[in-house]
């Protein structure tokens, strides 16, 4: 019985909708609007019906009533693109100051793929309105913090700027998402500032020496050059499929999961001496790690995250063709020879070498500076207690 009633109601709704469309096509918008008001009274839980009423109200020149109907549609489907876009269009037509923000919300829900030409035109105009609103808002926010930024340190300015960009939705917020080991309470920071790692200057000063020792390793007949990604084919690691056991991304390890790779390390005495002065983790079966990372021409490393936020990863660029880039979280940098940086590899990151030449970066791990000595000891004990396959390395 219930099914029959629902079917009859649906049939009546279709009839009312079709009659309203036909009457509207004949030019009688008043009668069409009356039918659609009857329709939404009988079926108030259909966002589609409210949008039809909104369209008729707009065509009649009653934008306020159209906006009310759109709001009813959004009560039912608050994240649907069409009512969000319709609201933005109406607010812009009404000259409402909220139009820019409304377009920003609508465009954030834009469906993928091609859209009808009429929608494409409206969206293009909406993007201009949104961009103008964002530009005006950014000027206001810059002005609000200008005096404070003038007295802030370089590190503080960078964080204030990112705070503003997050508020403007120019950047999204990324979090630490390690695959295995998450230590609570550590600062989540994509690229750590140099003030917390004064030893970076010593690493950069050794660029030429490290590069020369890399060349020595490459020239050695016994050097061990291995694929960076090596997993059994049955592992559920789809993102690595194209690079698994590939020679496009290879490594010359000096230290791997705490083990000295003698065949390579013996050619790099200055590099090894430098590493001994750095705060590298000493974890049985997991760390320290240090290697030369070689990325072949026209190769991309897909977005991924590391295993533990208790350590950070340092890059010292050695051979960098033009256009090679690295992204961690919301910040993208081009590698520059001799300019080292420290990042949290448990925040999503990716990289690419779009050039026709080889890219080489020296990479090693260090303790997260937020860990105390006792906490480092506990981390080392816990990770060492796990299977080596779980601990992993760089």
C-alpha cells in the first residue's frame, strides 16, 4: 500500500513539473510559479523542486524569492554544486557583498569533467568574482598584520604569511600521517626553519666535498647502485607500482637502516665524518640512513608519506637540472645546488625531474628536534622492537 501511495505521489509530482515547464515555455510565468509552489508544498524534501521554483522566480524578476527557494534547496543538499552556484549567481545579481564568498564555496564543489556551455560561462564569471573578492580580502588581511610583521623575525613572518594563506584558502592544511610510528605532541611543520638546525650551514659548506665523493662512488666498479623502491609485487602499495624496482629512481646508500654500506662509504670519508657530527637517530634495524638519491630524466615521484614523525629528512642538492622541484604539503620548492632543507616526510610530499638530465640529492635522516633525550631513547627502543620490515628506512 505504502509503495502505491509513493508511486502515485511521484507521478503527480512529475505531472506538476511537466505542466509548469510547458506553461513557462508559453510565457505564463505566474501560472508556472503557482504550480511549482504547489509542487514544493506537496514535496518539500526535494531540492530539485526548490531549484525549479527558484528558476521560475528568477525568470519572473523576483530574485529575493528565488534566493529563498535556493536556500530551501541548500537546507536539503548543503554541499550540492547546483544550488551553491545558483545562490552565488543570485547574490551577485543582487549586488550582495557575500557573492564572492558564495562563489568560492560553490567553485570548491565544482564537479569534475565537462559541463554544459551555459554553466561554463557562468563559472568563468564566477571565478572572476571570487578572485576579486579574494584579492580584496587579502589586501585587508595584509593591512591588519602589517605592523606586527614589521617587527617579526623571518621565521615568524613565514608562519604569519602561511596563517593568512590558510585563512584565504590559498593553501590547505596538511598533517603528519606516518605509515607506522606517530609520536604525539610534536610540531607539524612541512619545512623546518634553520633556526632549529644550526648544523645545516656546515652541511651546505661541505657541498663540493660531498659532490666530489659522489663522483668517486660513481666511478667505483664496486659501488652499489640499487632501485630506491623495492617491494614484493604482492604488497598493496599501488602508488609505487611504476617505480618499484625501477632504475629511474635509484640510490647509493652509505648508511641503510643503521647498517654501514662499506662498498660505498669507503669512497666518502669526509661525508661520513660529517654525518657523525649530526643528530642522526641510532635505531637498531632502522637508522641512521644516508644516501645519494638519483632521479632519472622525466621521472616523477608520486605523493607519499614516511614511516615515523620522530625523525626529519634533510636534502642537500648536488646535481640539479633546471625545473626540478619538490613539494611537501602546501609548499613547493625548486632544488638549488648547495641549499639544504629539512622537512617532515610524514607530511604528504612528491617530487619531479622534468629535465633531460640526471638529478642527484644527498639525503639523510635526523631526530625531530622536539624530542627530548628520554623520548628519543623510548622511540629507539620501540621501533627496534618491531620487525625490521615494519621499521624500514629512507
